[in-house]
């Protein structure tokens, strides 16, 4: 305070209490304004076009009605490489498939992490989506073998059991002769599959909506990005991030504690059981992986169709230790998984597998109901399939070629994740593009899925886009329903298996027909309409 008095005296200002207060207020306002705008020069310095940001919030308000249309308009206006500010965070949008090949695969070592979840708490912080660097590599190397073809075959009986419950519930609706919301039924189905394969819990969520598992799982999906508290977090991330864990959140804590305690209880039960009596589900596969020898190297992480791409070796600047670092990067990262990490991976089934799978099933049925010729072809293929097989399994569902094309086209029109991100760890140049350290690199899968340069008449449902010949003639990085590279969706095979088994049983027994209440979809914008 004396220093401030001396400063004011230099200018012959009487250091009254009111003038000191005014000076402090002025300094505070200047600093506040500086804080609100100083990050907004980053994109311009790197030559990346972007809309004018608003102090504190950047371009956040562009996305009040959803992300797909504003993001598409942004790319059309500013080019395939452009940007925006999410709060004070610079985001670089890359819609160039050649650049994406570098980002997701060839130069993966420069972009190993997803966007930081600054306000996440347990068990979410321990799931693969949130893990970073060596911890992510270790857990992913243990998890990847759990999703191998051999392990998927072990999951088929669990999925078939839950599918039979779905068929009984659908039959009840069919016999009533009344229109109903089939997407809601698929929501119950995917909830039951997750409960069975990840949480070792048998539930019938349609007929028992008050089941504790169902109740707590649904709590997770009642989140709004534009809640006042969340807006404050985005405007002041550096201040709010350390405080987030101390701010009371009864719903979050209740939900997290339920799942953590449920998994811990089951783990204890499994450890007390003889090995031959333990249920074969993903929870048990993870428990087995703690002491097993099976694990995967970085090259084996990519389970997408882009697996033949070469993953990046260490950067040239690291050549002094290139041999040791390259071997460390590529060799299996076998180590123990902690109990917290097992709980986190069980939670990721709920986080990444519930709404995504149920929406894909719902939109597949919607598209077939509104395209009768495609419906007939699927049904004919399914009837032929069941003339040869008693029930679907991991191997024989591969025979359903036209169904696979239908599901692939559904995932193009309604991708489960139409945008995803990577962190820029260091200032770098990728295929001539300069990227700033600390920025988020966003991959607009939804825009690419509707890009007329690669998809003629992109709004139309045309399963023949996914014949082997059509796929071979198209750039592989314009179709990214499950991502690509080592950080692609680890559960892709399980999701596809679950979808195909459910559809095979459904079209064996039922026709799907649109009704007067059926809403006409206009693509991704329909999928992301905000709820009231």
C-alpha cells in the first residue's frame, strides 16, 4: 500500500482512500480485460482463420444450438483448416483428410492425447478417454487383447441373452398394434448389455426402470453444456479447475460412488470364487489381464479399417535415443492395472457405449422403415442367414454383407461421435501446417461424412457406398465413425457385434414400419437437437 501511495505522490495526486480505491478498481478492470482477451491472438499468429471471439467466452455462443451446423459453416467460410476459441482455449479444426492421416496415424507421437477433461472426477478420470501418455499406453495395451476376436466370441452368449429380452419387449409392442418409440427400446437394450458385460449385473431396464443400476446410469446423461456453473468454468478454467473437486455436486458424487462401490464389491466376490466359477464378461477379462501375459504394442491398438497405416516413429529431434525410444514405444506395455483403472474402464462402457449404440440401432431402423426396398433386402439376407445358422455369433454375422453396408451408411449419416479432438503437445509443423502448443486439434468427422467432394448426394441413404469397390476408391480418412489410429474406439468390435446381433434377431421376426408420428430426419442436425 505504501508503494501505491508513493506512486500516486509522484503525480501530485492526493492519496485519499477514495482515489486508492478507484486506482485499485481501475487496475483490476485492466487486468480482467487483459485476462479475457490475451489468448485470442494465438490463431492469428499462426495464420489460422477464425471468427471474432467474445471476451472470456471466445466463440462458445456459436454452438448454443449444437455443433454440427456452426462447425460446417465455419469450415465452408474459412477453409479446411480453420479455428475458433472454446472459452479461452484455441481450437484448430482440420477437415483435410491428408492432414488427418498425419495427425491420427503417421505423426501420432505428436498428438497422443485427447482433449484434457479438466473438471472430471473419479471414475471418469481413470477411463481410457481421459488417460494420457504412458498411463494411457499401459492401460490400452492391457485392454486391447480383451477386444480381440477370440474374446468377442465369449461375449456372444451374454449379448444373445439380453437380445432375447429385447425381442420379448418388442413382441409386446407389436401385438398391441400401437405405434411406439423403438429408439427407447434400444436404449433399454444397450443399458442391459452394458450392465451385463461390464458390470456383471442382470437387469431388465424396460420393465424395471427403478433398478438402482438404471437409475444411476441415467443420471449421467442429464448434463447440459450451457449450465451457468459450466459457463463460469469455461470462462475461468485456470481458477475453477483446482476448485472443481471441492465444489459440492450431490448428483455426481451419488452416481460415482454407486458405480465405484458396485465394481469393488464384484471384484471382491470374483477373487473369492474358484476360477472355473467366475462369469465370463469384460470385467473378468480385465481382472484376468492384471496377471495374464497377453498384451498389445502400439502398432496393434488401431482396430479400425486404417490399421495398415504406419504409426509414427520418434521425432528426428530425439534421434540420440531413437533406438531405445522406438522400442519402448512399440513394445508391449505390460504392467498391472489398478483397481481404480478397472473401475474406470467399466465406466467407459456406460460413457461411450450407451447412447451411441442405441442411436445407431434406432437410426438404422428409421432408415430401413423409410426405404422399403433396402428393408426387403435386409430381411431377405437375414432369412437366408437363419436358414444356415441357428443363431448369430461373432464369426457368422460377417456373412451379413448387405446389413454391414446398411449399418456403415447409417454411421456415416449419424456418426456416434461427429467431432473429436487431440491435444497439441508442442509447437509443431504437420505436412506444412504450423500448430501452436496448447491448442486443441479438432477432427470434424460429421463434416467429412457429408462432404459432397467425397460423397455424391451426401444427404441420401445409399448403402452401396460401402461395397468393397467403393471403399477402395475413397480416401479412408473421410469416414471416421470410430476414429482412427492408436486412439480409435477400443470397443468398436463389440459395438458392431451388438448392433448386428440385435438387427439379425429383429428382422427375423418383425417388419419395421414408419408411422404418422415418425419424425423426418435431416441428418446430424436432427441427432443433436437440444432437449427442452
